C-alpha cells in the first residue's frame, strides 16, 4: 500500500510514477484495493476500525462480480456479503468512468443503509490513505 510516509521519501517524478503504478494496481484488482484501502468497524474491539481482510467466499464473490456485468445476489444474513458488496461498490465507483451503481432492496430503508455504508467506506478509505 502506498502511504504518505513512502511518498514523502520520493522525488516528485518518482512520487508521480509510484502513484500511477498504485492506481493501476487498484484498478486491476478489487481484492487488493479492498484489503489495503477499505476499513471496517470491529464490534468486538469497541468500534475500532480495522483493515477489511476477506474470507475465501468473499474473494470468490469479487471474482464473480468482476467477471460478470450484471450481478444479483441472494444471501443469508450475517455472512459479510453485504459489507463486501459495499466495498466492491466503492472500488467500482473509484475505478470506472461514467458508471451508475444502483441499490435495489425490498424496503427503501435497506437501500439507504447500504448506501450509507458505501459512503462511510469512501470517507474512511480517503482518510486512511492520507487524502483528507
């Protein structure tokens, strides 16, 4: 992961090259982006923010989401797929031009909650990557 500390040690040209290389890596691999730039709240650690380290089934979901243009998931509760879907949506919004991401649920409140999580991940990713 490219941090401000690493960037400060580089010349302006090397800094620009490192940032371009890092963005290319982020664009190519949603799993890399999620595990290095997305932070989640750990309820077992009194609300502490921790890196989002993915389970195997979440990685598989990411591969499927990347390969298929349209995705529809049916899932059970409390598996972490919603949180992963939010993180993937953040990656999609950051790396794709002129895309529309929609959230459809059986109740408006559920869609709002999903989009609120996306917004929080966007804010936290920006904060922890040093872009304030």
